[in-house]
C-alpha cells in the first residue's frame, strides 16, 4: 500500500511540473494556434490529418492569405497614350508594335491615339495647352517640335541610354540649335516619289516608267486619252498634299536638293528665283490630269481612288506602302520624281520624318522613358521598318527589309542625292508660317487661282517679314 501511495505522489508531482512548463499546451485551441505557420508551407497543405481537423478547416481564409503576404507586390499597371498624326498606322500599332512591347512590359498598357494629319499640329497644341495631351508625343521634324520643347511641353532625353544608337544626322531634326538637348527619339525617314498601277500602264500602252518631265506629261496624256483611268490621283481640299506630295516631291530636281535648301536659309536664294517658279509651273500643269472636282477631293479620297484601281498614278511617298499593299488588288510600282532634262543629276526628298518624345507633364515619366528606351532599341528598328514598309529606320542597327517596294525606294539613295523638306528647318519659326503658307499657295497654283510668279512673291514677302538670315 505504501508503495502505491509513493507512486501516486510521484505522479502528482510530475503532473504539476509539466503543467508549469507547458502552460496552456493541453488546451483545445492550442493545436490550431501552433499549426498556423505550417499552413504557409506547401507540404503541410497536403497532410491529411491537418485537413481533417475542424479548427484548421474553419481557418482556411488565413491559410490562403499567407502566401500573398510572403510575395512581392505586383507592379502597378500604368496606361500610356501616344499622340500621332499617322492615323493610317492605327492597326499596325495595335496589332504588332504595342503587343511586342507589352509582352516584355505587361504592367505598361499603351494606346495609340492618332489625329488627322492636317489637324494634328492644332489638335496637339490645344491638348498640350489644356493639359490633356498623351504621355508620348509623335514629333514632326525640326521647327515644329523644337518649338514644343522650347515651350516646355517636351522633356529633354539626354539621359536616355538608347540615344547612343543614333548618329548626329539622325538626331539633327530633334535637337536644339546649340546641340545641347535632344528631345525626341528618331524613328524613321520617308522618301518621296510616285506610285503607279502596273495594269493601267499596260492597258494604255506605257511600257516603262517616265524618267523626264516631258515623258511624265506624255504618259499622263496617254492615260487621259484612253479614258479608263484618272491619270493623277490627288486633290487640293486638304492643301497639304499640294505642298508635300507635289511641291516638295518634284522640287529638289529644280533647286538642286541641299544646295537650294541651304541657300534659302542663308538668304542667298529667294522663292522668286527660277527653280521655285519652275516647280510651281509644273504643278499648275497637273490640274487637267487630276480627278474631276479635285478642289473638293481630300487625302483619303485620293487614296481610295488609287487603291480601287480607278487611277493610274499617285504622287506621294514611301509612307503609303503599307496602306496601298493592304487595299490595292493590282500590282504596283514606284518611280522617282522625273528630271527636268535627261541626264540631269537626280535628287530625292529623303526626309527625317518621325520621332517620339515625352510629354513633360506626363504622370508616368518612368514608364514613358521605358517605352522610349524600347523605341531606341534595335528590336524596335527591325520591327517598325518591316511593320511599316516605307518608313526607314534612322538607327545605326543593321536591319533587313522584306518588302520589295520599300527596297526599291531605298535603292534610290544609291542613285540620287538626298535632301529634306526645306520648310521644316528654321524657315517656319515665324509668322506667317512657311510650311502652312506653302500648303496654301501650292493648292492655289494647282487650282488656277494663283500664278507661279504670284506664289513666289507671296511666299518670299511672308518670309522677309520676319526672317533675317544670319550674316
């Protein structure tokens, strides 16, 4: 009996000691409390005993929240908007360019929001002044974008690493006069020329493209006499076509490219000089070969007239390739601006056309710069030049062009001397604006309401009213 009492006493003492050390270890809720950390470990979730315990089952929400607490928070999604005049490119940006970027940067969503080309400058300025412009601004070359930078609407991009992929010539259209600030990433140049319907040429008996101005007008007359096709698909309602697709297209062969352009800037040449009068004189002769009622024909109307197969020749440039190849059902070719005389040196407008800058007021500067770094990359150069045939990269990257029409345009660089549209650098900084005035007078010359000589006098008088060449 004493032995049993001694044993019982020992057991009581041990029980008291264990209770003192374990605290509440024997309380019912304790297992659930001590299993909470295990719930964050994947293997524990597969253990049947833990799954069958009622307390654990009622604490499921806590178990599912634990992994989220241990992960880095997802990057905040940002939406960027691109302002542009290239409304023809909407589907290409939506279907090819933007998806390629978003695949690499899924937290940045990009919207391409173009305006009509003729309205872009005015619409953009209104948005910038009102604080409603997009995060990324498509930049026209030279003075128009320089003015935006000087007003504080575009940010300097000197610290953008990708700018090292462009040489000084490529950056020249988007840099301050002193060369200290570059404010847009160069994207592409375009080359002026003429598209033609090969079936139409065959049908009227033209077996080769015209090389001289005389051959050009002889072909136009042959097409007109046939009566099946409109010889020349262009209107003057929007006005800018008359200057950009007409005057600036054929003019370099008259004013000898860069020689004439720089002479205007230096003040050693004037718009009343014969090369400029001769250019307008050729434009005036286009009118009989243009569509009936061409004064009311707008840019999209001319495009449809050509791509529908109803016109034989379209004066324009390489920027039309992607649109025309999509819409036209006939074989197309291109030819250079005709020479005033056979054997003359040829000149082409190989114009630094388009770049992309950052709105200084964007709420997402880091993401906007990320997009611009990508635009400056060799990946974008290859993608853009092939997604938009006829827009030739200004990057140092070596790329391969797949489109035969784009290759044909590019081949002219090896045959002709290149220049740019002369109204874009320096000469459109004042009022009246030279670029806009060229639209007006060139359309008037084609319409027959102004002579070439009157056009030259008006343009020069407007320029003289504010521009004083550096001495």
